[in-house]
C-alpha cells in the first residue's frame, strides 16, 4: 500500500546515460555520418579557438618583453650618440637577445646623422656586437637582412669579404641588400661588381638598379657601366642602357654620340639624347636637329627637350613645325619651348599663334602662353 502512494519516477529519469544516448542516436547510417561530422567539426573549432587564444597570449607576452627591452636600452643608445665614450654601466644583455639589440640599434641609426651615427658605430664595436652581425650572415633570410643592415650602417671595408658572396644570393631581397651594403663600404668597387652581375641577374628590376646607382653616385657609376655595356657580348647588357642617365654625362657623351651617329634603336637613342641634354654641349646641335625628324615620337620628344636647354632666339623656326606633330607630348613640348625662348615677348607669341594652321598646335601654344603669363 505504501508503494502505491509514493510518486513513480518518470521513465526517462530512470534511464542510464547510455540508454538515453542510444535512444536519441539515429538508426539511419547517413544521419549517423552527419552527426559524426558535426561533432568532429565542433571539436576542431574548439581546438582552433584554443590555439588562437594561446598564440595570442604568447605574442602579447613576447611584445611586452620586447617593449621592456627597448625601454631599457633606448636611454643607453641615446647616451652613446651624445658622447665619444661608452656609457657605464651598460645594461645587462640577456642571453639570446642579441637579435633584439641589433634591431633596436638599426632603428636608432635611421634617426641619426653625422657624428652621432659614427658614435653609435663605435659603441657597437666596443660592445662586440659587430661580430654578432657578421654571424647573422650565416643564418636565414631574416637574420641575413638584419646583419646586412648593421654592416651597411657601419660601412667598414673590413667586412667586404663577408658580404660579397651574398651579392649572388638566390634570394632577391638578400642580394639587393648585399649590394647596398657593398656600396656603403666602397661605391666604386661595389659598382664594378654590381653592374656586370646585373647583366646576368634579370630579377634585379631596373628601378632597383637605378636606386643603387643613385646611392653610389655618378662618379662611381659611369666607368663601370660603360665597361659593362661595351665589354660584354651578352645581349642582355642592353637593359642597363637606361642607367647611363645616372652617370657623368661628360664620360657618357662619346657613347651617346656614337648611338646617334649609327641611328641605334629608339630606346638607346632616348638615353643618348638624355645624356646629351644633361651635357648641354652646343657641338651636339646638329645631332639634335637630326633627331627631331625621327619616326619615333619618344625620340623626337627627347631631342626636343635636349634642344630646349640650349635654345636660341632664332630657334622659333625649329619649334614651330613641331606644333603639327602627331604626338600630343611633342606638340606641347614644342609649345613650351616657344613660350620660353630667350627674348620672346607676348606680342611675338601671339604672332606665332596666328601663323599656326593646326588647331591642336594652336591649343598647345595657348596652353603654354597661359602657363607663362601666370
């Protein structure tokens, strides 16, 4: 009788977890596969989230330690740049933090000029970290770049033998960084290696080579470049011709005149005309006048720009026919040259405008006159 009065337990509460799991587990095989996939994806998502959280925490702690390291060494670097003597006591450099030290040193060097940079170089050598920079050249790409940056700031020819092999490194960034470091050590000697190597390194883009030439200076570029252009039979050497504009025009002039006399390819003629334009020698006037009638519009434009730098008052009859040129650039350059002729007046320009028959040429001359009158 007592058992009849007690409330009975619902059947689903009396079942074991295994029985409950079996009761909700589908019997269909496809549904079971879908459920397994959903559970697997859920577990994988949780693992990825956990990994992201762990990596984020590791990165945060590393950034904190890096910031503390930089804050500790920044005052020391500031004192090094102000005095010739190494500040004492120097902060303790923890083991394995040489890379952080060199990164901070490189960053500091970018902000310094003149004597302050030299003092920082002396401090690096006094601490023996120049040897660490040399050791980085044997590491991976990142380490090589950090070491090359340090040696570029030092600019000591004593490290030449360590850097030179990296000039032909298969990695483009490493090879160009090595070229910059060699130029900082000895520009002329470096260009004697870099320019012949550029003939067989098509991965060195022309803008990057132009930057190297600007870093080295025209005195270091001209002779090695002319030797590379004339002393090699490799047809790929012609890609270096545009670099002549970064050399000394006095030494490049014989090459430029020879290209104009032999009516070379339009690309070479443009470079030759730019060299003669920088030189501004009146003896080249006949060559420039001849190039004004070249079939290639870019050659005509380069000749017009070169002639503009040595234009005379009577050259209006040279520039006027070019107002009818098919190229907009040539027409506008001719108009600009007319508007800036020595001794030209607004009345003279108006008289020229009345004589121009081509309406596009009239527009170009009006635009040039408006620019001059401002």
